């Protein structure tokens, strides 16, 4: 059974550009969440999608957005990139049949903004 | 607002030693607590999930306990090996939060010396 797949693994972008990251959840999983990990702040929740609807959103500016498709694949977009957006972006999927189910993470996308 | 703390931030032990990693949380109203392992530059690997109604979970040399009343969880690693070297993170899913909104500690970086 394939795990959570994130593409690309690495990205280098220039300030002011925009970027799109992709996440394919485990087959059958309908909940996809995104997290930002930095050395200073640790892991911070960005947003969660379930059945193509954003169900929850963390405390990030509107430059960060996302969407989920009918096959549960999700994308997140960051516009007008800033140096501080350099981070490891992690995607997690879960079954969401019960609230106590396990979250499974992908390998992440390392974004570097120069 | 839930806060998760992990102490110590770093730990170095000789191979073969049994060790305990600590995780504390401020709000006992949680659906579950999950322990993860993260290797440098990689994603998170789920180790153990403890549901709110459970007291402990075991997997191989790992044992995790949960005491909601005191807001504490411990991860016990028996007979540590150099391959156990990684950062260990705990995360809670607060009641009222949606499935994806895990609250993470900053992690304990474990180094096991041969």
C-alpha cells in the first residue's frame, strides 16, 4: 500500500514568486492536512481538507492557500514568496472515520526562498 | 489553547541503554496522542497512537503511556540502538479540533552512541 506522496521533494524559488506543492494521500484517506516545519517554530498547522472542503485553518496569512480534488489529492499554494517561507512543508492523511485515527505523513517538500 | 512540551530537547545515551522521553500537554481534553520519529530532512514516521481511552501502547522495543489527568505521556525505548538516533515528536489531537489539527511538541533529539 503506497504511503503519502509529496511532490516535488525540493524547490528553490525567488522572493516574490509563487509555488504550488502537491500531496497524494494514502488510498481511501479523505482527510489531508498541511504543516509547516521550521527550526524556530517547529511544526505548525496550515490547513485541513476533507471531501474537497477546507475544514480548518491555522494562523497563516492569506498568501497560503490550498485545495483538494475529488480524488482526495491536495495542493497548497504560496504566493508572493518571502524569505521566511523557507521551510519543510509536510502533508498528512488520515481516514477520518473516527476522530481517533492515525495520521500518516509524507516525506515533505523542502522549499528554499532566495 | 493546547500547548505541548517535550523535555529534554536533546539526549545522548550509550547503545543498549533503556530510556524515557517525556511529553506534557496543558489540556487533557484530547482525542488521542501520537508519537512520531523524524530523521534529518525527512518526513514523520508514526510510531504509536494512544487513544484517549487507552493507557498505553506497545510496538516492539517501544512502549508509550498516557496519563490524561496529569497531562503526560512517556515513550520508553528499550535496549537503544544507534539506528534509533532521530528526533522524536509527540502530538495531541484536541477535542473540538478537526482530524488534521495536531498540536506538536518541539521534539527530543536522540543520539545513541555505539
